[in-house]
């Protein structure tokens, strides 16, 4: 009999499961990764052995029948997110899922509603909201440090695919060779900074406008290893208006020079401003700087230890550090130790609806009112 309070099945044994999900769960003394599932049984066995995970499956449905599994963690490729999440919720499991749950916000809302109707907890893989610097900034904002928010600037960018030879997964809803620019960086990369925008500005979004570009046309297609015309958005810019008097810009790209993860979030208000950078530079993965209207030079702040997972520091690899905090928060929520649910499927639906509104704006070359886009 396990003494752990929460037993988890991780679905997907790829790179991200190895770097973030499994180490994150294993860092939390209250949780145990009891099973690992991957379509590729050999990979699942290898990763399970590396991490000391007892059970291995190639079909996720096997863990749904196990009443001792409390949580299903969907760390698979995007194509399985929705199916596995819905089936797991139906089976009464709490679900952590990588983004997006579904490309269509309406489907993500359906998953959120199912979870709510069954009293289950959900969480999206919005890694960066759980960075200690971002959580600390949110508390400063809530305590009134910036005053009335005026302007949010959000960037999610690095140079991961600036080299056309770096293999890229084709987004499943747009075949290689299509003439239409397919949503790629704004969904795969932009989602976490859109999440932070909504969280920090804390006001209903009303209108959006913006554009996307394809800077590197021919790329190495990951599934075939051949160079193909891949007409995807590898850079884009958006403007958002809200019910309150705040406004925001979002820039996302994976062909802009800079290191991982490449997040920068800024909030300027009537009293002060906060700038958080999550860019790994010289061994440090996060910084927070603040200024006030009376002291306008930005000063770096030390992040209090309470914002870190136990023993954590800013020199840890960012996937491990941020994901440990995400999982700590999810375990708190499941065990009833955290007052609110943050970054859940309902928030995922809001982020997805924002992306859907952006896409609408680009395709129709106009401002889009948020009410035109269904989903939450
Ligand atoms: N939040 C973040 O910062 C972040 C960072 C990197 C990746 N991701 C996301 O994490 C997910 C995994 O990324 P990755 O780089 O590890 O991909 P990957 O291709 O290395 O691994 C995905 C694994 O899922 C398995 N899989 C697919 N369908 C399955 C199914 N139905 N049942 C069981 N296994 C299945 C595949 O066999 C593969 O081994 C993606 O959705 C990706 O977008 C998020």
C-alpha cells in the first residue's frame, strides 16, 4: 500500500514528460507517479525504469479502470489531449493536461463543464504562471503596487526554430503545403503569456486585432525528416482591449533571437510598474524588476523563498522549477489546501477563445469583438 496521498498516471513519455511532468510530481512528497502510458511501449518502459515507475501501459484506458489512480496527467502530443482528458474526467479522475486541451475553445469549455459537474479539479500546462517571479508579481499587483493597471505587454519568444533545419511538428489541422498561414506559434507558444495577460489585467477582454507572419517558409518536417513548405505563423502581434481602461499587447514568435523560455511580462499602472523576465541567461532563469512613479529607475527584487517549491532556487532548470510549482499548486488544490483553482480548464477555454479571436482578426483583417467568438 502506498502512503502517498495522490496516485498519478502520466500519459505520454516524451521529452516534456521527462523534463517537467515526471520530475515535478516526484518532487512533491504527497504524490506518486504510479503508471506511465505511451503508444510506444519501449519508450514507456525505458522512461519508467529511469524514474522508478512501477506500471507501464500502451493504452491509456487501462489506467482509467484503476480506482487507485486519482489523477491523469496528459503529457502526450496535442492530438490526444482532448480525447484522453474527456475520458479521464468521465472516469472520475482529476486531470492535468498540456495546452491546448482542444483547438476550439468550445470543446475546452465542454471539458471544463464536465469537470465542474463531477467536482473534479483540472489544470492546464500553463508552465510560466507558476514561475516564482510571476506568482510574486501577481501578489504585488493584488496588493496595489502598480495601482490602476494601464498597459500590459507580453512576449513569448525565443529562437528555437530560427534554423529551418530544426524539425517542427506540423500542426494537425493544416496539412503541409497549404496556402493558408496556420496557427502555430500563437497557440503553441503564445498561450502561456495570454494566460498571464488575463490573470494580471483581471478584466474581461472586449476587442482584439492583430496579424501573423511566416518568416521561414521551408522547414524540416519532423515526421518525415524532409524539407517542406510549412506555412505557419512563426511570429505575430496582437492588441487587446478590456472592459476596464487597461490595454495589452502580445507578441509571440519562435524565430526571434533569445534564449528559453523567452517570456517577458510587463504591467504599468498609475502607481508603479512590474517587469518579469523568464529568460535563461548566465545560469539564472527569472528576474523581477519594479519601479514606482516616485522612483522611476527599475530595481531588481529578490524573490521571497515562499514562492519557490521546497529547496528551490533560480539556478534550477526552468522546466523543473516552474513545473514543480505547478504540481505543488495542483496537489494543494486537490487536497483542498489551496483556496482557489488557478489555471484550470475554464482558464484554458478563455485563453483558447482569445487565440480563436486573434485568428479571426487576422483572417478577416479587422478588429474582432470578443462576443463574436464562442467558447466560454
Ligand atoms: N508547457 C510547456 O511549456 C511545454 C513545453 C514543451 C512541450 N509542451 C507540450 O507537451 C506535450 C508533449 O510534448 P513533447 O515534446 O514531450 O512531445 P513528444 O512527441 O516528445 O512526446 C509525446 C509522446 O506522446 C505519446 N502519445 C501520443 N498519443 C498518445 C496516446 N494516445 N496515448 C499515449 N501516448 C501517446 C507519443 O508516443 C510520444 O511519445 C505537447 O502537447 C507539447 O506541446 C509543453
